[in-house]
């Protein structure tokens, strides 16, 4: 039951759209994610006869530290919501946050351990459907629904809706598919993953998202280094060359890359990061004003404008976003948003938990050379890179696979968990 619910969440958050609602993409995906997560948690932990549903806390100290720091971060977020000047809004945002947090123990549960190949297949399959639709949309061959958009890059989001959300999902799918190609012993799985990898690569080019391309390269680099050690240099160079050829061969993306290079040469860093400087400055200003408890989860969109203006006064410069498609309901950096929403203690706790998790799974991947540990390390590296300039942990389509992978990584990082002989798919 838990595995079926999580499979429905992975498929639903990627593909379900309700064109009759005001938020045609986000509302149904979030509903499916919340209901499915609650059902999966009840099935995995509430009806486990043998008690094997709950993850064990044994293992190296860094692994236990990741657990306690993550729990502390969640408690501090709740305290921040209670102390928020916009308490009603913040408590409303805290409820889904608490439900999404259940994905971490679910990822570490026995239910996911038994169904991991199936869940990976569902995620890759749903992402492949979106990739095909996105490519067809870019060629003007298929439009599943009418969208009012501004700019050429906004109409290829397929059933994910936003091109950025889709691109980050494609990056995660590409890293997962590459890991299966390189580590699986099953030929059908390797062939299917190779086809998915090629499809994701084309869709990544079509969506022209530099953050997603960077995340893919980082995840691939971590994967190759963990698998091949010193021999990873040649395949890494090949991956960079392949990415460069892809960028050069697709005119719109080539134009974006040249434009970003021009911005960097002239020191126009705000334009280079698509004018995210205002959102980052506002997040820093919010952290400075309420360092202990922040403004509360879910309050950034309401506090963005006054704090951006305060940042402009402080730095004596404008943080103007001239793009019609720009919206800053989020800080466009998950790390900064934790500090602005919940305060410095919560931000440090979350960063500490992330660091300890990477140390634990990195140790397991490097010492044991376990294919699953290596693949999870690469997936988390891609997600952590995307979180620098996007907000993958705030959208169900990307948050669900990342949080499940984090929970599973925490599970297998225990000293007694030897997965060296396990298949990834």
C-alpha cells in the first residue's frame, strides 16, 4: 500500500493537470502529494506487524547527527510559525511542510527498500512522458492545452507546467538514468535507461535551463568520480564535450549561453542569474531583521517587496527584474529561504543535516563502492546544486524524489547496511 501510494505521488505530481482550477498545475499536484504521502506513511508505519516499517537510528555518529539536526530544523520551523507576524499564513504553510517531511522516513522505510526499482521506474516513466511532450511543444507539433505565456521559453513545460520545474526534474531523471546505465547488471534496464537518458538530454536542451544543465553535469561528475575514481577524468571530459556540442547545436540555447558569457564579462551578475539578486537580497534582509525565528514559513511572497526595497536602500542600488515572467514568491535559493523563513538557528540546523547526510552517504559510496549509494549521492548532489538558484524542495514534482532519495541515502549509510551487491534497478 505504501509503495503504491508513493508511485501514485511520483506519477501524479509529474502528470496530473486540472485546467478547471485557478492553479491548474500546482493545486492538483500538491493535493496528490499530500494525500499520497499521508496514506503511504499510514501504511508503512501504522500497519507494520513486524515493526520493520520504521527506520533504525543506529550507525556512525554523522548519520545520527543528520537525523537530530533535521528534527531540530523542523521543530524550529514550527516555533517560527508560532512566532510569525503573519501567524495564520505561516501555520497554514507549516501543515503541508510537516506532511512533506514524512517523505524522509518513508524513504528510509522497508516499504521503499522493497519497491525501490518500481518507484525508480515510475519516476523515469513519468519524466519520459513529460520529456516527449516538451519536445513536441517546442516544435509546435502538440499542445495539450492552451497557455497564455510571455517568451518562447515558457511554452514547453509539458504536464509539469513551468519549464524550470520540468528542467530540474529532467536533470534528476538524467542522473538516475545514467547511474542505471553504468551500474545495473540487467541489460533490459540498461537499454531502457540509455533511451531515457538520450530523451532527457534532448528535452534539457529544448528547455534552455542553465541551472538544470549545471545540476546534471554536477550529478554526472559525482557519479563518475565515485564509480571510477582516477579513471573518471576521461568520461567527465566526454560529458562536458557532449554538453558543449548540444548547446552549440541548438540555436536558442547557444544564444542564452553566449548572452550569459557577455553578462559575466561585463560584470552584470544580476542579469546573469536572471535577476534573482533582488530575491536573494530580500531574503538576507529578512534574516537580518528577525535572525532568531525568521518571518515564518510561507511568508516570503508577502515580505518580498518591502525587504527588497530595504535592501536597495542599504546597498544603494536597484534590484529590478525587467522580465515579465519574473515572480518572487520564493527566494530562488532553498538555503537562503530557510534562514529568512525560520531564522538562523533553523537554517544552520538544516545546513548541518544536509552536510552530515552528504558525509554519511559519501562515506558509504566511497568505501563500499555500492552502486545504490553512489547513485543516491549523485542524485542528491544534483538536487543540492539546483537548490542554489531554484527551489526544488518547494514544488512536489521535484521535492518528492529528492526527499525520498535523501531518506533512502540516510538508511543505507548505516555501517551495517551493505548494499554493494544490490541492483539499482
